[in-house]
């Protein structure tokens, strides 16, 4: 039985609240508002009891998949469990009830938290300074590129091109275009890594930077990163690193130590704050000392144990967001970092790498493995065998997985792998959960051989069956009209 709309549960006269009698004189609304602002009809609100509304939304919550309910192996997005202590600390009144326009003397605790968080991120990354303003990863990319442009402009030439490997994240070309640069793609070699020879050919004095995702979207670490950095720096370019996959590196290596000049973080990925619909996100950007003067204003500074907002930065790119960033997300990341410490962060990366390789090696006999070497935090398999032999697409495999209670992994990305299945288990999943996921994937592979037609009608046991995805996106129908609709 599908869940009814709250309006369909409505019954005239029911109410889910009771209020005390008013203790101030009452006046008709007509005496308080001009006639043109008065409603012509009563608001069309549902009338339900408290128990009805509570049960309605609890039932709805069980229909949605989320990290508190089950495994969410969304490759390249690090959908890890969010410890509830983060949420509790973020709701403390000293954090939740402050206002960004308060005098700095009254928000010293908040400023200290942001200052220390930026220092922690600088230490983790091996960079010299961090701005917390950007609202999410792609916004961090844009901010980083704006600082790179300002750096080159001050040197007399903003340059015109940005190099992006074909294994990079999909937002990189969009950020490049918004920054006024031309995108030049660098091909991968047979190992799925940056082709250094291709990079050498493309690198010239018009290249502002190389945007490197490391580990890349295949989950592979760029082993020649020192040579890559040297090639870029020899021509006066900068090395930008997309930090969305930083979960594989924290506590093990620091991007600044292998030549990275600019890096964006995803607090809503690596540092365990809610992602997507549970957001908002946060995409701080770290830079080497040569780019500090271009950071967005205001910059939080510390003097004599007092914290200040410094707006006097003549070469700053200006503000990239109102106020100082998504503060609640910063609080949660700060708590996560303080709880783990340096040793704990290293274990995060180690466990995420172990989990990803365990999944990959357990499934390599059942699905194509385009790149045979060990991966980092995520692995990329391919459903090309199932498609060519049995007519089963990767989309069918992903849909069937929903029947086993798992969210589907990322599919059809990265684009350089045909029928891609991109799986990131993160460090928060137990061996029992991974074993259940692996078992489900093997069952699906067998089903593709024995009964491929059943996969093409999956999912069969979810609240909503398979939709016409194009029509569902363009012609959304969210109202229930009976069994036959």
C-alpha cells in the first residue's frame, strides 16, 4: 500500500496541536493589515492529528535510503556514516544561535574554531593557508581557479588554458569554463594514470594549471605525481588538486609535499558531515604561501589570543560567499578531527583502502576489472561482460541491487570505462556489510547468466518500481491517484 499524501490523510476538524489561551488583547486581522494583504480564502492546509502526522513522516523516512539506514557505496562521493556527536555539538546554543553580523568580540569561540580548523586542514594537506568560505567542492574549485588567475595576472599574464586529465572529476571542466579558461584534456595511459608524455606535449607558458584528481576517479594513485608537478612548474604553471578523494590520503601523505599548490577539501565527504540532502556542504581551499595574498576576504587572524576578521587584503579575489562559509558544517568537521587526531585519520585512510580492495578482489572474477593494480579508496568494475553476453546493462545491475537493500554505486562514470560500476565502501563499513554486498553482486552476476530478463524489470521489491527515467525527470507526478495510476 503506497503512502498517502498528507492532504489525503486530512479530515476536517482534526488538529495536531493545542495552544494556551492568548494572554494579550486580541484584534481582528482586518485592523492590523491593509485589505489588499488579507487572504481571500483560508489556507489549504491539511487537518490531521499529532499521531497521524508523526506516523506519516516516520513511514516516509523508512522509504528513503540514507547512510543511517544502509550501505551507500557511491563511488567518488565518500558517503560515510556521520557520527551523531557531530550533530549534537553543532546544535549547542553558542554555535547555533549566533549571528554573522555580531561584533567579533562576542563570537570569539566561533572564530577560534574556524581558525583552528583552517590550521588543521593546512597541516593535513601540507599547504600554508586555508580559506573556509566556499560552500562545496565545485565552489572550491572555482575559488581555487580564481586565485590561480589572480596569481598569473599579477605576474603579467593570466594565461588561457587549463589541463584536465580524462580521469578527473566531472565538475573540473565546468569550473574551468566559469573561470574564463579553455579546457585541454590529457589522455590516460594503459594503466589508467596520467600519460606523462601527453602532459609534456600539452604543457606550455599559456597553461595556468593542471587540475589533477589524485587518487583519480579510477581509484588509482598517480605514482608519477612528482614528475607531473615538475613538468607543470617548469613552465610556470600551478598544480591544482581536486581533494574529493582525500579520504584515501589523510594521515598517510600530504599533497603539499608532492608539489600541489592549490587543493580543495570536501568537509561533507572526507570529514564526515552530512552530504547531499543532509547538507549543506563545505569546500575549503588550501594554498601555498605564494597564493595567500589572493585568498577571499575576510581572513581570520589571531593576535594575543584574540581573533579578528581581516578585510585589508588588496590582492584578494574578494568574497566568494556571504559571511564566512557554512559554519555548521565546519563545527561538525572540527569535532570529527578532534575526535580522531592524527593517528585516527591515518586509520581512516588505511581502512578505506583495505575495504575497497577487498570488494574489488572479491568481485574481479564476476565482473570485468579494467585496471588490475591495487586501488585506493574506491574501485571501478565493468558490466561489459554482462552486456555483451546476456544483454544486461550496468543500469539493470544497479536497479537489481536495490532489491537487496543496498544503494546502487555510481554507474557509467568515469567515462573512460565502458559500463562502469564505481564502488567506494568507505572506512565506516564492517566486513559483514561488505560481505553481504559482495554476495548480492555475485547473485546478480549469476542471475544475468541464468535469467537476464528478470534484471530488466528490477527493482521488484522497492516502494516504487522501475520508472521511465526521462519521463520521470521531465514530467514529475507526485500525487497518488489510485491503484491503476
